[in-house]
């Protein structure tokens, strides 16, 4: 009689542990998915902040560089694409386009020493630099969360739980465009 109770207790313990493991696996994939979403929300917030700074920056430059209309139109189009992007992949692509447009604007600024001496322009540039730093930090955190999630769903057990929760699609990394990786040529 005592042996039967021990066997029943062991079986019950194994069943409880198995159920706990199963529920824990399902919950882990959800937590990882939420971590990716939270990390993306931080990037999204900083992209919005950068997008809000750009009109002021453009207006500062317009006073000095009136003939750069095509550049200003390109920046406005890039902002509109970012604002209208729906998916994370589309937002990443639009953010990279806006980053490229801002880089071109900053190259134009080099031709206007009076603009670089303008106090309000410098304040905007400081805010933009701070925002770019925040975006970089948020991008690193997002990519770490994506790496953990994508690795987990590719593992045998993680893939099983991801399938059960319908979270089997890998998340996109926020990578810079290939042309941004090129080293600029500096001539004196």
C-alpha cells in the first residue's frame, strides 16, 4: 500500500512538473515577443522625436540655403514615408531613408559657415545628436531582443512553443543600409 502511494506521488509530481514546463515554455515565447515589441516601441518613440525635430532644422537651413529645394523635398518625402509606414520592416526602411536625407542635409550645411555659427541651429543639432544617440541605444536593445527571440524560435523546443502560440515568424533586425556602411572619402 505504501509503495502504491509513493508511485502515485511520483507520477503526480512528474505530471505537475511536465505541465509547469509546458506552460513555462508557452509563456517564455510570449515574454520574448513582448520584449521585442517593447524594444521596437522605444525606437519608434525616438524616430518620432527625430522626425519632429527635422522641420525646425530644415527651416533653419532654408534661410541660408534657399536653392536646395530638391533636398528639402527629399527630406519631406522621407518623413512622410516614415509617418505612413505600417510594419516594422517598412519603418526600418523609411528610417534608413530619412537618415540618408539628414546626412545629405548635414553635408550641405558644411557649405554655410554662418549657419554653423547660428545658435538656434547649433541647439537643434545638439538635440538631433542626442536623439541619434538614443536611437542607437534603442536599436542595440531591439536587435538583442530580436536575436534572443529568433534564436529561441529556431530551437527545437522553442520552435514547438512558438508554433503553439503562432509566433513562428522571425522578427526583422534594424540594420543600417549598405551605403551607410561605406567609409566616406575625405580630401583636403
